[in-house]
C-alpha cells in the first residue's frame, strides 16, 4: 500500500468514526441528552409534548390556539419587588389603629417564623389615612390618589398567601411556581403555550426600574428547562433598548444579515445531524435579533408620543423610570407582545434604613408608581385594550401588623416585617370582574379568614384568562411532566366576568 492509499484509508476510517459518534449522539446519546434537557429529540419540523402542544421547529414563537376561548390576549404584570405593605395601601384595619403601640399578643408569635422580629414587638397601626372610592366603595389609602380613581376597574384579592417569607424564594414561587431555581417563569410558560402575535418582537419582554434587579435575579424571567427562546428579553427605557443589539462598528446591515444567514445554515446542518432542539432555538434567536434591530428601537422610542400622554404618565423620554416603563408596556401591548413584565424595586419596608421605612422610602415608592399605573389603566381603556389585556399588580408577600424589631430593640424608623399569611394583589381587565373585592383578612390583617387565594391559584387564574388550562400546559422533563402550578392551584372563578 503506497502513501496515497494509506492516507485514503486513514480518512475513510476517520469518517467512519465520525459517523458512528454522530449516530450515537442522535441515537442512545440523544435519549440521554433529551432526558437532561427536558425534551424529546425530534426531527426537523415539529416539537410535541405530553400536553398535546405541537410547535413548528422552524418558528418556535408562532401563534398557537389556546385550550379554550380566552378572555385576554396578553398580560401586563406589575411586580412591586420587595413586597409593599397591604396595611398602608388597600387593607384598611381601623381596629389595628386602636392597638397601636401595645405589646403584640404571644399567640401571634408562637410557632411562627419571621425575618426581623425578636422578643416582643409592638403593634403598629395604619400609617396613612384611608377613604372609600368609586361606586364599588373600595378602601384605599391617601398614598395612591391617582389610582383611587380607577378602583371601579379593579378587583382586589385581599386574602392572598404564600409559602415563603424571604424575598428571593417568594419571588421565585410567585413567578416560576417553585421556590427553587431552575423552573420556567410564568411569562415563559405563556409564550411557550401561545406563542406571539408579533414575529418581529419577543413574546415575553421585561422592564426593570428602581435601581436594582429583584432579589431572585434574572431567574424570575428565565425559561428554566423550556427552550431558551421563551425566556424574557430585558429592555431598557434609557440608552440602547437591548444590550448588544446594535451592529458592531464597521458592519453594515446587509453584511450582518449575510453573516446570520451563514451561521444559521451551519446551525441547520448541525441540527439535521444531531437533532438537538436547542439548535433550532439558537437559529430562531439569531433571526429574532436581526428583526429586533428595527422593531425594538421603533417600539421603545417614546419621544413621538403626544404631550398629553407624557403629562398623563409623568414620563420623561431618555430617563430610566417606572413611568417610562408603564408607557412602554402600553406600546408593547399594542404591538402584540404576549407577556409584559415590569419590576419596580425598593418596597422592602424595614425600619433599619430611612430609604426603606414606611414613613420615608415607602412614601417615595408610592409616589413613583401611583400616577403611571393609573395612566396605564386609563390609556388601555380609552384605546379599547383593557378588555383583552390582563393587568396584575402585587408583591411577593405581605407585611406584619406588628412593628419590626431586631433583638428586642425598637427600630429608629417605622417598618413592618415579612408576612406570608396575608397580602393584597389586584387585577384589572382581561375578563376579570371590575369593581370587586374578593377575600377578607381578620380585624388586624394577620390571617386570611375568607376566600383565601394562594399564589398557585393566582397563576392558574392568569393562565385561564389566556385560554390555557394550567393542568394541561405541561412539559416533559427528567422523566415527568412539569407545569407552572406543579400539583396545586385552582382557578378563582368568582372573580371572572
């Protein structure tokens, strides 16, 4: 055998090895990969799960039919990160005012876990004045004068409760259905189940204000074990709307398009050889990023809004603010974005720092959100969008009716500790009964005593309004079907119009 023949034999042997390894990867190796990644490896064309959902691999964000006729097409979720005190906003307790300054009864402390209560704390009455508003007669504090005019469009869930009393686990439980990392967020479940009405924008977009990311970090808008195309895309109201979206210096749009096409041809070839569905996600993300270069700057630029809109929201173009984010939420809703998540940080009302205290920082947070949220509700309503847009407001847990203390010492500023037994969430639009209060807490706001709603019930209800059965929206991962509500959750039918 001459040198040329030896080289041909060696190359043929190498090719045979490569083919063997590829077959292993797409065969038995693919089975193992599928169990780790949470989806069966499918041929190019479709992806199906035990929920019966069949999705095109070529267009993973394509719109899909719901399980049944929906009341809402989209969600705007306003998460007040840090957990605002329901006792200073919505849950009026005049009896608690009578107990202000008295020692907390031992029965409220025994067998309970708190973040910052030690010894015997003092009871703490409402710190602001309350009044009834609208035809519904809903109670609201004077900290929200603008929002008070919208109570007849809102439904209050007064007896919300959760399992977690620390911020990060409670935020995870509320937004992903689990207090542990690794589960898909609510917005990811929604876009996985329904896709997007706008193929030039992500189906799940996130806006953050208040200076910090929520305690649980970006995991609360992550896709978990779902394909990464369904994770939330964080946008900014100041500077480039999405980081790294602009073309690199010296690269034209045409050259960028050619490079993406070339990369995706390689990705497509790899998918045909290996069958990993995450490769199709990668292709989709490259294509979406290219589309977003035009669609995102246009959508996120609020300068072209009329002056009366800016006055109504209190917006200032070019700044990073909750007000700007509320206006952007309306614009994204108009564009058909399926799930719009706003996080506003800074509601952790402890007495250790002036910036957090109820009589200081808390008042500032109220001022930051009151006018923009009221404007958002009114703006959606006058444009005919509130009927099919579900707006949800709330924190991750509530606040105690007793004053926070640490090691038996009175705090310098007024603060309340974390409380998982009772808090208030409200919803508006999207097929929810307007002007209603559902649920009731005891006379001091400590326990829910009527029509309690768990966070899993809230999740089930949000999905229901979108036409999704929370028990059927599942994804096979690590040998079993998972869902947002795990094995819990009941739709709160009494609040549905």
